[in-house]
């Protein structure tokens, strides 16, 4: 595994553990700008204080309240952790209340997606989310590829880098009853989260596979549509990913992904940063490079639509989320 793959795997394994055992914040997420190692440490710190002193946790109306048994040590640790989260999170309000024998930590979110360290932000309707019973913060993406792909009943769809499974489950519902949705992810932790979400959503026409997007564990011409959500930019060898996407598509199949692209050249030090790779920044390529790579591996009808530009604080250059479409030529 390359250094880039390992950095990405560590970051998203940590996020999966956060989703599975979310700590004080319930489904609201943890700190926004931590490195992979620091995020893992922060999750472990919340788990430790939960294990020592947590009495109970309630979540309602966009707020999570955790109640702890009071002691001098617990009081000091919670004060430290809440202060650390306040220093990071711009979209949540953290408070610590001392009620003598009990301490209460409350997090109130002012937006649906709190404290993610990615430059991405996916958009799903309330009806879509309700149909699979998943919170919007389960998406670490930059769009809604299941909608972008115009999926139809009976089709076979593959999600590259399926994460917590939101796009796979939405796709499965769109292609039901006779279609099927596959998700590929390289982390055991994310696969466990996705399969748990599948069980809760009672979606039977979906399969989650362990593998990398550079070596997709499906046979040639086995799917009609390939989707992905802010993942291909994380791959060091994007042409390998696109070749694999072309291979598994049936003739006439569609490629429809949400991804991050570079609008202006990023500094060399940013491109070398493993944290920036894992954060959907350093691995971005230009629109022209993306389109050329798609054509080089055999795709046609390439179209790139910019959806949201992002300026990076303290970094020259610019990136953007984009919808990228292409098609595999149909055989005569």
C-alpha cells in the first residue's frame, strides 16, 4: 500500500470508528481540522471519558446532551475537551454545565453537517435521507451522484469508495426491484458501518465489497453505471481507477461521479502533504487533465460541470466540487 493510500485509509477508518461509536457528539461529528493521528487521538479521548463517567446520552432536534458523573478529574477533562472542540468547530455550539453531582455536555448544530475536515459538502433531500434512515453527516462526499446518474429500475450500479453506504443504498432503491447496487471500500471499518446501515434500512439489493478502486473486485462489463462521491481525487493513480471503471462497465454504460478538481495550481508543498491528500485537496487535478484521462482510457461524451468553488485559507490555488459524466462506447 502506498503512503497516500495508507493516509487515506487511516483517515477514513478513523471516521468510520467515529460513526460507529460517535462519542459526545452523537451524529454531529467531531473536530473539523485535525490530522488523521490527532482525530484518532480525539476519538480515543472521548471514548475514555465515556467509559469512565458517562451516565447517558440523549439526542433530539439537532442537539446531543451527554451526562457524566462528576469528579474533579472528569470536570477537568471535559472542560479541556469542550474547549478544544469549541476552538475547531464553526457550525456547532458546545456547552458544559456543572450541576454538582452531574456534568452535562451539550452540542447544538446550526447546520446539517458539522465539523467535517473535508472541502466537500453533499446535498440530499429530506425524503431521500428518510428513505434509508441515514443522517446527512454519513456522507463525506461533494454531491449526490445517485441523482446525477439518472438511475433506472433494473440497472446495476457500482459506487467507487462507498464509505458509510449512503449512495449505495439510495442507488439500490432507485434501481429496485430487479436492479442491484454494489459498493467498494478498502476499509473494514467503513464496510462494517455500511453493512450496519444496510441492515437498518432493510435494503436487500445491495452488496458491499472489500477492495480498492484501482483493482475493482468485479468482472468485466458487470455494471451499467459507475458512480463515486469525492473519492477518485484521493487516488494517486487516477488513470488506473478510470481504466477499472471502464472495464467493469457494460458497453454503453454511464460514468457519473461527484469529485473535486483543481481550478488553479496548488503549491508543491500542498501536493506533497499526506493530510491534504486525505482531505480531498492535494490529489485534485485540473478539469482538462480529468477529461483527458477519461478519453485516454476509452470514455466518450465527457462533460464536467463545476458545482461549487472553494478557496483554501492560507493556500494559493483553488479547488472546486464538480459533476463529471462520460460514457463507454456501445459495441456495434
